[in-house]
C-alpha cells in the first residue's frame, strides 16, 4: 500500500500526521504548496492512498477505518 500525505504543516496537516502515526501507517510526506496546486487543489492536507485521493473529513474516515491488513 502506498500512502502519500501532501502537507504544509498547518494545524490540520499536523493532526493528520498524528493520526497516521497513531495507527502506525507508513506514509511519504510531500511538503509545500506547489505540489498541492499541481494536483489541482488549493488547500492541505491531501491524502493519496494507492492512487485514490482523500480530502477533508474523508481523510479522518479513512484513517479511522484503517486496518493493518489493508
């Protein structure tokens, strides 16, 4: 499973980082506003899991429902 977190290290991004770590989910961190804009978004965080993009509350739901065997 490939997990990428697009982050600007804002408070919301930090919260997602904490949740990912609490569930022991390995992820690649991609920092800065430019990669986010290149994806067509204007805000962070963005979570991409195996090519599927999650934003806003979808991120928290995905992390909440994550099971280690995913």
